């Protein structure tokens, strides 16, 4: 009985928890990486299992479609292996079955990586976490220190633009009766691995206010590290680059076109593997299809970029090349319609 419980635990960890852990590892990236190991164990376990199930479903649908196996067939093999292991016998696994299992595990990890990275990219690039609080990361200090609060509804009064730098005026307690006022450029900050709270801030080009001289005096050194436990008061000053209407429209258009670009690119990468052609043609079709899609986006975006606007000759050349690439893509993937199908359309 004890061995069966152990085997079941290993199966749950490998097939459900581990994919969720990989997903979250690549979802919490950059300044939000420390959120990966923060929080109650029960919460992290539940979220890992949830995302593990999602990843398993997507992986199974793609992998089973490509290799042609079914849930019933997998279940019978798993039951046979499980019965052998629980009886302390070495399971009889053929080389082909071992290839399928190892391939599935590799594809499972790859799917977890792709989904985690994709979700992080979409939420950060389209500022979904800034517009909707439910999607915000727990490292709220990053939003304050990088001036991203200017895009939040609560801070509409701030004149937003392209963030350049953040100046910090900080009053610290040094153990004496007189507190110190230090000012400098905020370069980095660290978060507690256990609580997720701010631990320290790192200032460059720092200076200290001298009451005797009534001015700020430069602090010797390259970087000043201030533990947050010593901070009494904190003032942030942002430097934004003011954007013209043309630059704002360009950014908005880039963000609008990025979503279909990512979506169609994923479709182009995934779809050919469902076709009954060899691997070389699938990879070649993916490359040609992706290039066709990039050229189409260049044609669509041309009117919205006055400075980089292409000439009529270049546009026609690009259009002809795109059509050629489209035909090559259809021929490579062998999905060109027959003459009978074309006549039926008209």
C-alpha cells in the first residue's frame, strides 16, 4: 500500500505539478522573478496543479494529434506499467514506447515554457496588469520605481510619457538624533524572497543634504545601498520623455498589431504539424508562412508610419514577393485547393 501511494505521488508530481512549476517559472520573469517562490505552500501547490492541468490538456491535444495515439490506448499502457511497478516488477517497455514517453515529457516542458513566456509577454506588453488590478504582480514596487503607475487609473493626474529615470529623495535613520536626507538615481531594488516586501534600494549619483552648508554634497562612491528597514520617508521623481501625437499613434498601432502577429505566428508554427507531410516540408512551410505574414504586416503598417513610408515601387515589389511566398507556402504544405474546389467556390 505504501509503495502504491509513493508511485501515485511521483506520477502526480511529474505529470501535474512539474509542468505548472515550469509555467510559473517563465511567467514570473525579470523584476517579478522572486514572486515565483513567495506565498503559502498550499496556494503555490494549487496554482501549480491548475496550470499543470491546462498545460497537460494542450500538450496532449497537440501531441496525440501528431503521433496518432488515443486516450484509451495510453490508459491501457499506463495501467499495465503501473500494475508491474506496484507489484515490484520491472515493466516491459519497448523502445518505441520509451521514445513516446520521453518525447512527450520534452514537449510538455517546451509547452510550459512557451505558455508561461507568452502569457507574461501579453500581460506586460499590452499593459493588462496596469489596467486591471487582478493581473498585477505582487512586486508592486516595480510599478512605482519604473513610473508605470502613470498608466494606472489611480494616477491619471501624472503626465505620462516614455519613462527615462527615477530620482529618489529618501530620509534614513542612522541611529543619531538627526536623520539623513539622501538623493540619487534609483538603479535597482531587491525584494524579500519570503515576504515579497522591499529589502533595499540602490542609488547611483547619490548626494547627501548638509544642514550646515544648506546644500546637497556628492557622496563618494559609485553605488549607495540603503536597507529599507532604515527608511523613514521616500519621495519619487520621474523623468518622462514627452511623446508627440505621431509617436503615440505609432506605439498604439504597434501594440494593436502585435496581438494578431503573435496569434498568427503561433498558428503558423503549430498548424503544419497536423498535416500529413514530412518534417522538412513542415519546417520549410513554417518559415515561408511566417515570412509571408511579416510582409503582409509591413504592407498594412506602411500608411501609419510617415517617416518610414515605402515608395510605391517598393510596395509593389513587396506585394509580389509576398504573393510568391504565399504560393510557395501553400505548395510546400500541400494545402493548395484543387481545380474542382476552386470552381465550386465560384
